[in-house]
C-alpha cells in the first residue's frame, strides 16, 4: 500500500471507529448502515459529489455547507452528518470512500458476517450464489455475503477471496500453471 493510501486508510479508520462506537451506543447501527449505503450510492452516481470531496479549490466552509446540505437532503443519520461536516472543516472529505469501506467492515464484524469477493467467468445464478455462500459459511463459521463480479478472461471457474484467503479454481490459472510446468520440463 502506498504511503498516501495508508495515511488515508488510517484517517478513515479513526473516523469510522468513532462513528461506529457512537452509533453502537445509541443502538443505531441499522440506520447507520442504511446511511452509508445511500452515501456510497450517491458517490457512485454523482460526479459533482466526487468532485466536491476531492477538490482543493472548494473552501472548507463551502465544503461543509455543501456536505451538510447533502446529508440533510439524503436524511443521513445525525452522527454521520455531523462527522462529514467535521471532516469538511478539517479538509478530510477525500477519505469518504475509505470511511464507507471501514464502516461496512465494522458493521459486518459486529454482526458476525464476512464478505467474500467472488470473480467468475460468467454471472452466478441466485442458486449458485446461495450454494457458494452456504459452503463458505461452513468453512468460515460466519454468515457470508457474496460480492460478485464477472471477468471473461478467467475462461471458467471462480476466484474466491475471503479475508486474506484466496481460492483460485479458474481455468486461466490452471492453464498458467500448466504453462509454467511445461517451461520447467523443456
């Protein structure tokens, strides 16, 4: 991880911990989760919002006013809205994507859930996703949420990442292994 990314992750983690603990004390984790999902969707859809959080040209007070208005309009939880305003005052809005990721991880951990990143050659059907989630739940011992993406270059099979563990059953990786074995023989 590069130093700037590491610094951003550290900043985001500190804000996420504070927001999470306040929401947990107030028994407001479900509302917080809804708010961070809404914020993540807004970031994905709005280039203006992305520009706002990253632009050094927008003054602190303008950033704070804009993010406060956005939070009010979206109906974000009070703790998240106030934290975003504080982040604007401190010129820390650029870490919002990492903040969202950190909050999602903390909420999932609190609930005993884990996310599995699954890359497949074709889109998984609902039945395949459910079967994979059940199999992973047996292995991991926690409820597993599947985050699925498609990569045609895999040819077939899956790459499954759960935490620091990765299982690669893709045809591409098997062909690469075979190619390396052939190089060693010849």
